[in-house]
């Protein structure tokens, strides 16, 4: 069903988080001001990316990464334009020129660079095409999104947006229960680790900010990144005196009567 | 006569008034005023300024009131008042307007802070072609798996009943868990 909208309403970080958590397979198409980006995912991991009409061939990627000289790149373009990236990769590996790891690392960096550029887009229609996969002749990778999401969140500057996302610093944080996520595999900055060390339902975000000597903007930025990556979630502050309603919820204090009241409501609603 | 109340909240034009209208035995009491903001006019013609108010008589001794909060943020001073003494609340979200999801998230957090009562989120307009998938909405709204996110069509009485019942089941469940 329609996963579509505008970057005015969703950041790229939020979209990547959705794709990551939902283990989506398909292609995210984002129409920017002057070009269209296509980013493919398999099971929630980054698989391939293409920015506009830029040359994303393996030869171009390796040339940009300075693994191929300009002469070699030109030669490949002239004489080997008909072979696929996979075939070219195998040729280079078999020739002992590059290793498989070299090729995958350069491709991952290239796709990561495209995502980094996307983080700067604040306007543009997007939609997710479940049926679209990377071209068969291109090499796919398998890149975890958590670090990309955190990096993207680091770049977020709009104070108003942060305030919207985290309206109150009097909430607490707790770690999410996501199997397979190991904090040790996530790359966090020193400041982010400092905040993580205080994550506890007994500590409000405000208290964490005070302990880590961060201002409102800094703590919101870090907490937002952790929230978007799905590492933490907000929770009601464990020690806080939640505002007791001045008006009683139930007419009676008796638990049995309260339960009976709810059952009467259920019976009545069912009969409507 | 005993009275209890539930609050229906959510962003502007999420379907709160229609939700209450579908099950209320009285005409939904709303204070209609002319829209003052041009952008709001684009979305719908009339909006409630004070609050929506609906009623379901359970029996001779018990009445359920449904209160709908005004959707615009400039009336948020009403939210705290309306949330006092509520059994639980429902956050309505328009599944076809993703630009309102962030607002819905914010409203949910504010109400949750007002009162530790059971709540659920109703993904309204699920009958419309452009509606977002429920599970995608869960991720974007950052809802814990324990939070009920229910498909809803606010103009359909059976759908509204189902949402109300789910909230009541949650209230009952919390009462039972609290006694253990």
C-alpha cells in the first residue's frame, strides 16, 4: 500500500528507519529539485543506489575511488562497454588487480555517498516501489542502515524539527527490544555513547543533558538519532509524579465495580 | 447516574468528529466557526473550535461521554482539561495524509504525559486507496509493539465500535494486570 509522500514531511532518516525496521525489499524513488535518486533495498539493507543520470557503473565507481586510472577507465568504456559489472568485477579479481573486498568496499562507499547527498534534500516527492529491484547487471551490496541513519541525523540542523520530534525533555528513555541489534556493532560518537550510558527509565532526557553537559539542541539531536535508528524509545519517567487527574476516572473506588462498569460498556458498545 | 468519558484526539481533520458521530445517540455537539486559516480551508469546510461531544447511554445508571479535542494546536490549552478523568483515549490519524503523522505522534506523547491511561491509535480512512499500510504507519509513528494500532473507517459504525471495544479491552486488561 501507498508508501509515498514528500520530504517536507519525512526526513530521509525517517524513511531509512522505516525501511530498516520493516525489512523492506524494493526501491525508494526520490524526486529532487533537479534529479531523481533511486535507492534499492533488500530485507531492510541497502543494496544499490543511483543518483540521476550519473554513471554508476563499476568502472566509474572504481575510477572515482582511484582504483582505476583515467586511461584504464577510458579503455574499459571503449572496449568493454558491453560486459556487465559482475563480469568486469570477476575479470579484475581473476587478474589479481583487485580483491572482492576492494570492489565491495568501493561500491558501499559510493552508495553511502549518494545517501549522504540525499540527506541534504528537504523537499521532493518519494515513493517506495515494492516490485523494483536493482538492475541484474549491477553488483548489489548488503549494507546495514543503522549507521547511515545515525549519520544522517547528525546532519539535521533544524531546531524546530527537533523540537517537534522531542517536544518534552521530561520523558525518559529505554532500550528497544530488537533482536539482532547489538549496540557494540553500532558506531556512535563519544557524545552519543555518553548519552547511551545514561539511558534508563529513571533518567529523564533533561537529567541526561545535565549530566553530559549538553544543551537542549545537542541532547535533542543525539536522542533523535538514537530514536530514528531504533536503538532507544521514549518512556514515561519512572520516578515522576504523573499528573493525577483532578476528576476521578471511575465513579467507585471498588475494583470489582470498576471491572463491572467496563464490562457493561463493552456489552453496550457491542449492541450498537 | 454515573458518567465516564473517553477522549478522541488527533491532528486537524483526522476524523474525530465523524468517529463520534458514528456512534453517538445525540447529534454531536460542536461549535462550528468559520475557518480563519487559508490552509485549513483547503482541507475542510467546517471545524470544531471548542470540542465535540457525543453520548452513549449504557443503562439507567451509566452514560459514556465521548469528547473530541479540537485539532488545531492553537486550541491545545483545552487538551489538559479534556483529559482529566478520562477512562482512556484514542488518537485518530488520517492514513492518507502522512504530513500529519508527526503531529499525531506529538499529540500522543502530550496526552500520554497528561494521564497514564490506556490508549490506542486509530488509523482512519483505511478504505481509501492512498492510505498508508498499517505496519508502515506503526514504524513512522514509532509505536511500541504493545500499542494497539487499529484500522478504522470513522464513517462506518461497525468500524468505530471495533475501535471503542479494543480500547475497553485494553482498559480491562490493565485493570486485571494491576491486580496481579
